[in-house]
C-alpha cells in the first residue's frame, strides 16, 4: 500500500455541523443578514409608506393639532390655542348629537338590510349557476357609477313633484305623492335605500366568494344525514363564514359611518336635521361656518370611534378563534 492509498484520519460524521465562526463573527453576519432583509423589504414598501405618510399620517397628526386650536386654516385667520374647548363643544352641541344619532340609526339599518339581501342573493347565485354572470354584472353595475351620479338618479326617482315613483303612484292609485325626501323617517329610509342599492352588488360577490369556499363534503354529509337547507345553512355555512362575516362587518361600519354624498345631494341634512350625518356636520361646520376647531375635533372623534369599533371587532374575532382552537 502506497502513501497515496493510505487511509486518512477518521472524520466524525457530524463534523460538518461544527461552527466555523466565532460568536462575534456569527452575530455580525446575523446583523448583516437582518439589515439586508429589512432594506429589501423597505425598498418594496417605500412607495406605499411614503404615500401613506404624506396623505394620511401627516394630515391626521395635523388634524389632531388643529382640534386644540381655533382658526388658522386660511390666510389672514390667526390660529389660537384653546385647549379642550373644542372637544367640550362636541359634547354639548345638539346638532352634532343629532347627527351622531342619525348616523348610528343609518348604520344599523343599512348594514342589516344589505347583509340580509346580499347573503340571500349570494345563496341563490351559488345554487343556480345558469345565467349567474348576467346577474352578477347587473348587481355590481350601480357601484361603478359615481356616488353623486347615483344620488342624482334617485332624486329624479323620488322627487315629490316629478319623480318617477310619485308619477306612477298618482296615475295608478291616485291621490298625492309620497314625500320621500320631505318627511321623517321617509328621508332617512330613502338614504338607506340609495346606499343599499349602490353597495348590494359588492356584498353579493363578497359573500358568494365565501359560500363557494364552504367544503362541499360537509354539505353532502349533512344532506345524507337528513339535514334541511336551513339547518345546513345555520350549522355549516354560518360557522364557516363567521370570520368573513366579522371582517365584512368591520368594513361596512367604517364605510357607512362616512356617509356624505347622498345626504348632500338629496336632502342637505333635512328635513329638520332628519338626515344629518357626522361627516355632513363636519363639512358644514368647516366650509360654511369656518368653525375649524369644532370640525377638526368632530373628525378626530369620528376617527377614534371607528378605530375603537374596529379594534373591538378584531378582538372578538381573536377570542372566537381561541375558543375554537
């Protein structure tokens, strides 16, 4: 046996796993890897973060600052620090309290109606596949129209003098028309109808996607066991869609608390503040009365309410998931 053929020293099978770096070198490499990862992520996120900071974070901070001041929005109007005076006025202002009450009533009615109709129509589209694409487009089409255009269309439908609905009512049933926009609670319910008409298509497609994700095996097993449609919906579909329902509720609350376009076009908050909403109140105080302090305090208060409701919803979702696991 030559020297070349001589066996070398025995190598332990786990020598490859032995660390080749010192502790200091390992910590330096780990920091370098984390820095490169964060830099790469920041590069991808920077367009959104810059836009978010310029158009959302900075205005919100500036709005919080202005909520403790009066004036200073336009040139020649000096800004005066008033402390919590604006926030005290938000509590004592009767018009704002009415707007909060109207907005809360609207949110409850609108969400209940649109969710009920959306789940019902989504179940029909999920069960009857033939021609469903046409109905999806037809239901979603109102959402493509700008909110102002949708409100104008409804104005020509519900106007007391020349609205299509009142013309049909007079020609078929006789008598006077219905003051859809001139009486309470007709005016608020008309606003609800406008917003339900606009948003129904989105929620139908939203729930349809959720219904199509329900495992068919569970439905088939329930049918074999003799469960009817309502029992399958209550025992299988609803528990499966519960996280989706809670997320939909959060989104609906956020958007519906910001109701403004339909109110501004159709009623301008009337009759007798019967359709006044929080955003309409803020717009009126800021641009008609130049009451910047009360307007900014009310807007920040609305932001806080929405954040609290959103956080509460996600907390309930997390507690539900913990109980299920």
